[in-house]
C-alpha cells in the first residue's frame, strides 16, 4: 500500500514525524510529500486547503502538534488547546475532501484519566478526570480522535488513531523548561558533568512511574498499522513496561557519566502517579517494540552529543 503511494507526513521535522520519514524511506517509499512551517502553516485553513488541492496525497500521517512537558502545558494552556485543534481540524478535513485513501492520527497516552486502572486499556478513554497539568493537550487530542471516528462513521473516511506512550529519541526537544522528562534529564546530567556540579535537582518526588518508547519503534508501529489496521478503535503504542522517575534518573546519570548526587525538588508537581499502557491489542495485531530502554537512551545521548550545537532547546514548544 505505502511503497507506491504519495505520502504526506505532517510535522516531518519533529521527533515523531522525522522518525516516520526515516522508516518510510528505509522501506522504499520515495513519493514523500514534505513541507516545513516556512512552506505550510497547518493552523491556516486556506494554506492547508491549497496544499492538499495541489498535492493530493494518498496517505497522511498526522504527526504535527504543539507539544511540551508539565511546565509548558501549565504555562500555555490556550496555545496547547487552540493550536492543536486548528492543526487537527484543518488536516483531517482537507485530507478527506481531497481524496486521501488513509489518514493515521497520532494521539497521546495523556488522553486517559489521571487515576485510570493500570495498565491502561483503550476502553478507559473518557471514564474519569484528566491529569490537570496536561488536560489542555489531552482534550485537543481526544477531539482529534473523535473527529477521525466521526469522519469514518459519517463519510467512510479511512482513519486510524494511535496512542503512543512517552517518547524519546533522536530529534527530541532538550529545553530544560519545556521538554519532557527524559531529554531534560539527559541535558541536565550532561551539563552538570561538564560543569563539575555536585548535585542535580530533579522535579517532584521521583516516585511516579512512566513507560518510555523509542521513537523509531513508534515509527515502525505507525507504518505497520497504516498498512494493516482498519478500525475506528484506538490502539495503544508502547512497550508494556514502566520505570520510576528516580530509577530513570539514575540510569541517565550512569549513561551520561555524571557522578554527583540527585536531589528531589518536592515543591514541583509529579503529574500522574503512574502511566503504563496495556498493549495487548497492539501485540494481538502482530507488532511489538524491539529497542530496550538502556540501548535507546544511549542512542539518544549519542545523538545529543553529535548535535549539541543545534539541538532544539530554545523554543517554547516543538512539533511532535
């Protein structure tokens, strides 16, 4: 299906989009349609309309989003809700009206209730209150899921919605104020080692547990499911294992070579106590993650060192 199709990857310069592009190219897909923000503003309906009219992609990966960690979500709630709604609405609608054969929507595990039973099944969506620190982004992503389902039901538009767990990997955002926890820890420990700091301060208690998926594994899952999956039911994408934030920090400290002390700033929020996805549906469809966490962090740290002069780290938000 994909090898001969024209494929638009929305958000191809971001963490997820760039990984999807790498995966597609590795599989021999050479009819890729790519446009950066300087060429296409996904929040501008007229621009998106003109783009789809001119290019008419057959397959769309919607990997563009306004993203960030706890601090960014708390600081910019209006942007996280409004901007993401605009991007999703514009791309999904234009893809349908201009004849795309399939659209894959990338959501997030933050769509699930804060206190959802663990591991989190897809059926737990909309069964309880969201985590307040990222509810704006979560609500936007839930709206995207529902829009895909609505277009499938009413118009027969072939959409699927995939819910990744916490992601990391080459191309991540390493901004200390606005990134997610794993890239922030990599940068913190790396810079602390260079300065010779005796301590590194880590937000929260360190007790919350999180699951981490290498972005190249996610890309492989996205391509596999785009080729094989046909249903409005959402699919969790994860590894099925989690780790405490404290254990993660100690692992990153070891990999970066930092030898100082880790200090917890308990005045900062922890977020959801635990977030582990149930991936039995994904496994039943014939796909499993292959990159161990230690190997993935080592790979990400190597990438960070090679690109330390130009890693994303100054922008308020990035593209997922």
